[in-house]
C-alpha cells in the first residue's frame, strides 16, 4: 500500500481538464449575452444535478480493452522482475500461480472501467487489499489500476451521489487497511532497519507519516481529477445544447426575415395589379361609349385593355408566388427605376463620389420590376454607406434586349462583407427571385464590392418597331459604357 508512486496521477486526469469550460446559465445574465438568451439556455440545458453523462462510445470501449490488457501485461512483467530481484517488501509471497491470479485480478477489470465503473472499482479495490494481505509482490501497476478505477468512477459514474459515497468509502477503507498494516507490522520491524536514521523525527513515525502523506496525495488526485473530468463533460454538453439553441434561433430569424420580405413584395405587386385592373375598367367603359360611333377609338381602347390584362396576369402570377399573410407588415414606399438618381444624390450628400450611368434604349418596365430594381439599388447603396468605408460609388442601369440590369459597385472593403444570411441580401434575393431574375453580390477582383441584379422583360415590355439582333444590341450597350 505504501509503495504507491506519488507521481502516478500526473497523466490521464490532466487531459480531462485541459479545456477551459465556458459557464452556461450561471453568473450575471448580461455578461456575454442578453437576459433572454441566458434564460433560454437555462430552460434548454438539463439541471446539473440531474444530468447523466452518456455512456462510452464503441471506440472508447475498444480503447478500454487495450488499456486493460496492456496494464495486465505490464503488471505481469513487473511481477517477473520483482520475483527475480527477490525484494518481497510485504513479506514472504504466496505460490507462483496465486501471485499470477492476484496480479491479473487487480488489473484486468480495467477493460470494463467506463462501461461498469462502479463494479470495476469494487473488484479492483477488493482484489488490491486481498493481494496485499497475501503479500503478493507486484504492487506498482496494481496501484496504478486502483488509481485509474477511482478516477473513472468520478469521471463516468452515472449516479453522482453513489459515486461520491463509493469513492469516499474506498479511500477510507484503504486508509483503514494502511493503519491496520502499520499496527501489525510495527512489532515485526527488525532492530537494525533504521540504524542510519539521523533526523529529529522518530524513524517509525517518519515512515508512517510519509506513507500516509503519499496516499493522501494519490487518492486526492484520483478524486479531484475524476470530479473535474465529469464537470468538464457536463459543461461541454451545456455548450452544445446552447449552440443548438443558437442555430435554431438563427434559422427562425432567417425564416421570419424571408417571410416579411415576401409580404412587402406581395403588397407592392398587389398595388400594381390593382392599378392595371382599374385601367382595364376605365378603358372598357370608354370602349363601350364609343364603340358604335368611333370604331378606331374603340379598337385603341381594346388594345390597351389587352395589354393591361396581360401585364396584370403576369404580375398576379408573381404575387401568388410570394404572398404570405402578415398583419403587421409595413406598407412599402413608392419607388422605381426613375428614382435611382435620388439614391445617387443621397450618396453624394453623404460624402461619396457617386456617379450614375444609364445605358441602352430606355423601355417601359413593369411597375413591379421597376420597384424591385429600385429596392435592390437602394439596399446596395445603403450597405455601401454603412459598411464599406468607400470613397467611390458607381451605379449603372442597363436596358438590354431581353432584360434590365442594375449594377452597383464601390471601392470599399470587400473582404468580410459576404453574408448569405444577412437580412439585406435576403431581401434582394427574394425580390430578384420573385421576378425570375439573377442576383450577384460579392467582392470584386480588383477590390471593393459589387451588387448586380438582372430582371427579364416580357415580350410585351420590349421596344416596338424594327428590332436589331439581340446579340448586337447587348454588345452595343456594353461597348457604350466604360468598364467597371
């Protein structure tokens, strides 16, 4: 018992406490998060006293098997060396087979240490005391096995109260056995054992105190590091639960942002459809009044009705694709492609060197597309003013053969601004997708940031009259502007 090495607890337990855990659900609520976030984490994470550590994984059980077998093999080697030296510190040893039995009985149960920590500790402790009572010469690796079993109960015991009681009981039993050993052996100490003692403390008392202090250190380390490992595992569980709560709340926030943006888009499209239906009613009334006396005007009114009906149906299709019910959505402010110049003027007023270019032949753009293009440009300009730390802003509107395009670039910080879940990008993406368009947002190769949105135009929205080849028109529009 007194031969337990004092440096044994310096390895495995330290790995168990290597990570610094983050306190979750305790302390001042406003220290690192809002009060609501701390409240949610306390509601989600199980109470600390009621938490049970999950059982070992298949890999951990395989590791325990190899650890137990390795410890047993080393203990047998230690037994062979002890018998070879003839240094039997506990007295005359038993027979060879009995020595093998006690060596294996103390170390081999470690193969079940994480699956059955309580049973493993009881078996190892009983075998350890019995082996020493029978004067088994192997004590080095047997002491390690006892330390490992004590640590494992503290780190993996499911019932915390039972684990504490069992460890305290085993430690108390070991000290009782140590006291009994000293009481029995004190009368059998040879007279010349301490012949060279020169210290002020009586040699027998010094040997006893040294043995007690050594065992206090060993068992104290086993208890402390086992408890620390369990606390670290519990806090890691709390951190994972809090991270899952955070991911879930972020997903909910993104969903709410998407729904809210779709509501605003649907309201805009509703206004457009209502406008076209009203125009159809007025034109139908005019057609009815002049149908008999002026067929030409009636034909013109019918053509306008046809055009308005097609546009209204197209807008209604888009609206139904994004419509969501919301009672508290704010009504959108009116805006279209023709008001993009106002955004550029605001950027100039804020101190930026802002330019606006319009390329291609302007055509009549559906109101919903015009509003979407305006909102995308507005969001891009706002992001430049707030986050880019830019000095230059370039806004371009391109009327191509089959689409209208808005392109916003700046020379600000490009790195670190990509955020696929940002509310601004969510809104732009929803608006562009609602019109079957394409959106590009990201850093530019030469530095700065670019937002480019393309909106397809229906056949009825394209210029009338003689048409050039679409490829020629696109190339001409692109060649008429300076490179961005």
